[in-house]
C-alpha cells in the first residue's frame, strides 16, 4: 500500500463520525502483517532477536500494554535498521519517553509526518502505533526495492466431459431395483460387493466400445431363447451391498432417530421452560418493585450523603491549604530545634569547664614556668651587666694607660 493511501486511512481514523473507525486498526494490521511477511520478519526479527511471535491483530487491541510497548519499539527499531540506519535495540527497563522520542526522531528523519502527541504511543497499541509501523514498513520496502504486482490467477484447463453410456445406467438401475426386491439372507458365495458392481459397469463399457463397428449390426438372436436365458441367469445376478459404517444412509437413520428424540424432549421441556420463564418474569417484576421501594427509601440518605461528600471535599481542600503552612512551620521548628541543641551543647561545655579545676592547675603550672623563665632571664641579665661593666672598666684602663705617657 502506498503512503498516500495509508495517510488517507489515518485521516479517516481521526473522523469521529465515521462508523468504520473501530475497524480501521484491524485493516491496517492486515496490511502491516503482509508487509512484515515480505520483509522476512519471521527469521530476521522473531528468530534473530528471540521474540515471541504475535498474532495478526496484536497491535489493534489491548492485551498487555507493557509487553506491547516493548514489542512496538523493538519492531520499529528493527525496521529502521532494515533501512541501513543505526538504531540501538530498546530494552524493557529503558525510559519510555526517551525511547518514543528516539523512534519519532528516526521517523521524522525519513520524511514521515507526525500529527499527534508522543504520549499516545506509550500504550503500545492502537491506530497511532500501527501508523508508525506501517510507515516504517513502507520505507523499508522501498529500501529493498520491493514492488507490488497484480495477482495472476491460475489458468483453468477446460476438461471435456465424456458422455455416459445410457445402457450402463439402465443396467445399473435395473440391478439396484432387483437388489432392493431380493431378500438379504443369501449365501456368501452369491454376494456381490458394490465395488465389483462398478467393475462390471466398467467392463460393460469397455466391451460396448470394443464391439462398436462403423456399420449397422443386425441381431440374429431368437427373442424367446433370449428371455429363457435371462430367466435362468437372473436369480444368479443378486447384488447385496454390505453395510458400511461410513455410509451416509446409516448416518441418515441415526439422524432421524436423534431428531425424533429431540422433538420428544423439546415437547416435554418446552412446557417447563415456559413455566420457568413465567417464574423469572414474576421474580423480575418483584425485584423491580422492591428496587423502586428501596430507591424511594434511600433517596434522603443519598442526598445527605452527597451533601456530606461535598463538605468533605471542601474540608479536604482547606486541610491541604493549611497543611502547606504547617509544613513550613515544621521546617522552621526543626531549624530552631537544631540551633537550640547547639546552644545547649555549648552551654554544657562551658559549665563543665567552669566547674572543672584543671584550668587552675594549668594556670599555676604556667605561672611557675613563667617565674622560672623570669629568674633565668634575671641571671642572664646580671651576667650581661657584669660583662658590660668589665668591658667598660677595661676600656677605661686602656684609655688611662694611653693618656699617661702623653702627659709625661
């Protein structure tokens, strides 16, 4: 089928006033299966990918949406790969939205128009999924250069009807009449099977054909002698047909017997069925009257139930509005609780440090270390002052020793 025909069918499916709308997916599925058969999907898709074969109207009705969606995407991917384009095999646990987007992108790249929402392909069945598969199958058939040809009916050979010999028919009718008149209790030696009768008829035909001459024959047989010979041979030409379980006459008798039994049973059962129908009608009328009575009794309760249900809906809406503020306040409360816990922990640490005497001990030790350091510093200062004093005295002595000679 060409793409324009397929698109015309797709537009017909969108018409809500079309009475054939419910049957369009089945027609499209017939076309799709024929195209898949042409593309050899049994060997290249079913056996190669180890898929389970699906029925002829698998995508036309809903059976298992998850499985149908997986088979739809896998078949679309196979058709795209059939055209020589890269397309990864979808998996069962992939994101449906991304898989559908990939399929639609590959479809649009092939020049196929998509005029419906992508979420209509999530169910994996229906006219939209069949439309996508049909378009991809058409493109794949164009890729493999397949052309639809007109069907060629087989040539019927004319069979010439052979004329039936009238004499053989007369002989067969005469034998059947004599067979029906004779008694069936005869010796087995004189019995003649129906197959033998057919053989006799064939032999008579062959004899009659062999005895035909081009010229007219004249009989020289005496009529009285011929009649006497017939009377003598006629008792020996007894034909008795053995009963066969496959004969339609035996089944006809059985059918007549069964029909009689059915008519008798029908006569006896029809009266009972009529009484049962009358009882059912009476029971239904009682049930209807009781239903009307219950409806009249329950009408105030139903009205009260509807009003209460409306109030419940209003209260539920108010509860949802209030619950939003409660949630925010709960978050604020959690944040303040965390801050309070941190302050408590800090206060506990400070209180424990205030009641503990270890800081005083540490202070005393530090003071003692400072005193020792001060003493050591004083000693070093005294030593340094002593050294400085000695140096000054030495310098002074040197100056005096230098000044003394100059004066002398």
